[in-house]
């Protein structure tokens, strides 16, 4: 019996060993990664044209980088709900500086804390200076608690919420590098300390005006900031209505006569007070049925030359359309525009600019 037990035990052990090897083999087969299995190469797919890349979203709030700088005419026309002038308040915890504030040490700055009905201010767009004429206010915000970056982003958001754009943000060292010179530095670049000053410039364009905003940090005022708001508008040429007889006399003597018709700012829409001059032109043409006129528009040099060319042509067409709508034959009139190319006066002064913004009647 003992001899039978040993072979039986050997058979059992042998069977268990085989079973163990089989289970181990099966387990290894299940655990083997698929990458180790040689696959039959698939037939390569037919080449297809790559899908077009999705269009980048259009950012109408930030002005695109342009070697020529910012073009105000490129800004979208907004229809914001504006409050009382100057439309933008100070950050919480700040107040308007006055000459009595101990932080303000220069008496000449007192002249800056004024609301001027018509003035000129130059805004830097990162490339060039853009002169803006119209209502202007500048004051220093006295207080603390906000970084200048926060100041920039606060006013940027306010302007963007009104449908406006960012013109430029950055260190004024870039202005120094351009070698440009401002006609009036005002609070900026005192003692030529441009390298440690910063600015943010923003603009809202509506159908009849441009509202410019600048926040500025001076080199010696890290806690406060300066706020400038300018509302661009043309200075109406204060001139009496030229009678038809005087127009005829000038045409006979020189072949042309300059008229100062008021239009909406940067638009080709005649203001109501222009109708008195229109009436005199109609009288002139009615009394001289053989007279034919070229109606020629002219602008000052504010803005870009292409924009001014288009504006002058549009204004000339408006005058012609107004005359023909009141019975003057279209074949007696021609519209033309010359933009800023034929100034009568130096554009360096407001009076000179006002004289250059005109419509001329030229005998054909």
C-alpha cells in the first residue's frame, strides 16, 4: 500500500504542476499589451484637404497693431448712453486735485484743473500724436489704493462697455523713442522724465463726436493718476451769411468764393444754420440762369488724408443734393473734394483750421 501511495502522490503533483503552467500561460496571454501584437497594416487613407482653420474672433474693442498707428475712422460707431460731462468719474477713494492739495506742488498746474469749452490735446497712439480739438478737461486724481494697471483696466472697461476701443497702453518711454515732441506737454513728461511714466488712451466714436480718454501716471506720483477727457467737435466758423450779390461779385472777380457751412462733426450732414447760406446760393443761381458751379469741399488736417478726402467729397455732394432738391438743375452743378490739400491758412491754429474747413463755389 505504501508503494501505491507514492506513485499516486507523484501523479497528483504532476497534474497540479501542469494545471499551474496552463493557468499562468492563460493569465500572461490576457495581460499582454495590444502593442505587442503585430497588426496587419491597414490600407492608407486617401489624402484629403486639411480643414480650414477657424476664423479668429474679431476684437472690435482693441485697436489692431498698425505701423501707421491708430485711425479714428476705423473705430466702430457706437450709440452709448452718456451721463453728464465729463462722462467718467474717478476711482473710489480718489478726489479731484486742487491747488490746495499738498500733493500738488506746482502752481502752474492750477491752469490744468479747468473745463475748457474748446481746446487742443494730443493723444499718443504708440506711433504718432493725434491732435483732438473740442471740449477738454484734465485733473489729477488724488488718493491711493489702486495700482496704475488697475486704473488702466478700469477705464478700459468703462470705455469698452460704451462701445469704444483701446487706442494704446504702455510706458511713455516708447514716446521718447519716437523723437516726437508735443506742442503742449502739460502734466506729461515733466523734466523730460518720460521713461518712468505710463499712459492708457481710449476712445468712443459716435455718429456725431469722438470722446477721448487718457489716464496717465507721472514719474513722481505712483499713487495718484491724471485723467483727461476730450470731446472732439469742430469750432463753428463765426461768419455772417454772405448775400447772393456778394457771392456774384466774388465769382466775377476771382472765379470762386469760399463759404462756411456748418456740418455735423466729421460727418456730411448740414447743420440747420447752414440753410440760410443755401438759400443765398439758390438765389444766386436763380438770378443767373447761365451760371454753372463746381461745389468743392475742403477740410483741415485733423485725421488722416484719405479720410479727409472722402469727407470733403461727401460734403460737396451733400450741398449739390440739397440744391437740386430745391429746384436747381443738376447739369448746372458738379461736386468735388480736395480734402486737406488746399489750405487757406496754417493748420497750426484753431482759427486757421476753421478757415480751411470750407465749401467753395467755383465758376465753370
